[in-house]
């Protein structure tokens, strides 16, 4: 049978010039792809287990990266609440405090300013701390005058930090504090998490390549006699390699489909609690799905890894099978 297919393919390629040759090439690939899918369907249990391993290996980094993308999407607007607290010298008068606030307000990167007198600061402290008795025992008000600066929303963090350093050098300012450190820490943690996710993704990709390679190696051993006969009648390595490559691609595609099902299924399981949390915080959807681009990317990653694993296995083991 293999001899007949090889002879028909060779006769077709020799006799079909131009576009006919291209059609013959496409027909050969279509037969190889359909034949590989047929072999997978005849061993459903083994193929399903291999595709399941690939699906889990692809779903883990995809879910992790999707969660990080959602977190970054919600954190992108948190720096809009940044504020710079300027603690002034104790001897600064209310007029000087107001003049400094108006001067800072003229800057294009500043949205608004707010002045807080020592008396207002002490009243706020008393209200928040509920330590009226302790505050009443103070002889003097220890709180300095304060000017709160609100940068324009969307101002880069680097520009806000530079503005903080510049305002901190003014003679009337004793200390300048940027209330954005927690956002910067969160961004650093997310960057570290993203790198860890990509590291895990690379390790799992290597695992996928090895699983597919081992599966294709077993398929090559099972078809050793057929490969020997094909080589005896003049079959090229490309002709013999083609169905195994398609078999690896099918494994990768099935694993990618399963990975998408796992990720989207997990998102649907979490959708109820996340919707209630979004209502409490009055935000948009807390967890969006992969989307069409993400789904296609997972599928392409699966097919690419499947092809890579099968190519490595075929290149290593096919050369060792030669007719005696």
C-alpha cells in the first residue's frame, strides 16, 4: 500500500507541471494529515492521555499570564491616585503656605493642590485615631503645615518622582513624600511574577516537546517495518517524515484546544464570586477571558511545540532505521 501511494505521488509530481505540481504537493500533505488524524482516532485512550498532558502543560502558564494581564489592567489606573505630601517648615505662615500651593498649581503636570493647616491636621488626626485624651495632653501642636499635590492622571511614575524631588528642594519644604510606593512595589511584584510565569512556561514547553517526542518515537518503532519497506522502494526521508510531523501537530492542536477549555472553564467557575467582588468595589469585570487572539495564540503554541517535538524525534530515530 505504501509502495502504491509512493508510486502514484511520484508519477503525479512528474506529470503535473506548474499548478498541477502544487496541487499534487497539497494533496500529498492532505493525505498525510488525514492519515495521522486517523491513526490518533484509532488509539483514542493513548492519544487522549497524551493530549491531556499537553493541555494541562499549556493551560498552566496561559492561566497565570491571563491573571497577570487582568491584574495589570486594573492596576494601570491606580497611579492616578498618586499624591505628593509636602511637609513645610514649622515657621511657615498660612500666607506662605497658600502662596506655595498656588505656585505649584501653575505647573502643567499638577492637577490640583490642597493646603492643610496644623489645626486641620490635628483635627483629622483626632477624628481618625480616636485619641482625644492623649491629644488634649499636648502642650503644642506638633503637626507641621502641609501642602498636598495631586499630579495629572496618567503622568508617568518617573515624572512624578522627579516632581517630588524638585518640590522637596524648595526652602519652605522640610520633607516631601510620594504616596505611590505601594503601587511601585505591586508593579515590581507583578514584573517578578511575569518572569516566573515565563520561566515556568519555558520549562513546561520543554516538557511538551519531550512528551510529544517520546510519543512519536514509539510511533516510529511501531511502524519500523513499514518505514524499511518505504525506503526500499525509494521513499524519501521527507515522505516518511511527513505523517509523523502531522501527528505531532495534531497532538499539539488537541492539547491547545483542551488548554483553552481548561482556562475558560476555570474562569467561568470563578465568574460568580468575581462579579460580586466587582459590584462591591464598583469596577468593571475583574477577570476577562483569553479572547480570540489568546485562543489562537494557545493553539499556535500547541501546534508549534507538537511539530518541534515530532521533528526532534523523527530526525533522531528515522536515520537509525535503514534497510539491511
